[in-house]
């Protein structure tokens, strides 16, 4: 399951290219990772589409550069939410599914 912001056509091209080159099914979900409810929806959609969660890659990020005195508090909140809070919320939402699909199985039976 891919997630991110950007041009819809470019995202679709990337999704299709990844699916073709890796020979796997790839979907996209538009969740805003700064919002816990959307993170939960992303994980639920992933579970519904793929039957579970095996791997979670935390690579979301934003950037805003300014001296502290000029740094808008709303930008700070957005950066913190995407870079820090999203990692917590995705881990928390994905952990039950991850445990049920991977943890506890013998290594040769893990997906």
C-alpha cells in the first residue's frame, strides 16, 4: 500500500510501475498521516486489501526551514505530526494485524 501527497497522475504512474517491475499488487491510499483517524483508515484499507500487515516503512517527511523566531507554530505542528506522531499512530494501528500475520509463526511460514 502506497501513501503520500502529490500529483494524482504521477502517483498512479509510480504505482503502476512498481506493480509491473516487482510483479506484485500495489494500491494507493491518500491518508493524511498528520491525522490519527486517517492513519487508522489507511491501516484498515491495507488489511482489507492485502489481508494483513507484514511490513511498515516509516518514511514520511516534510520540510520547512526558518529561524526559530520566524518559524510558524502551525508549520511546527504539521512537521511534528507527520514526522513523529504518524510513526506512533501507524505503529499503534498496524501492530495487531502485524502480530497476527507475522509474529509467532515459524520463520519458514511467515509471508
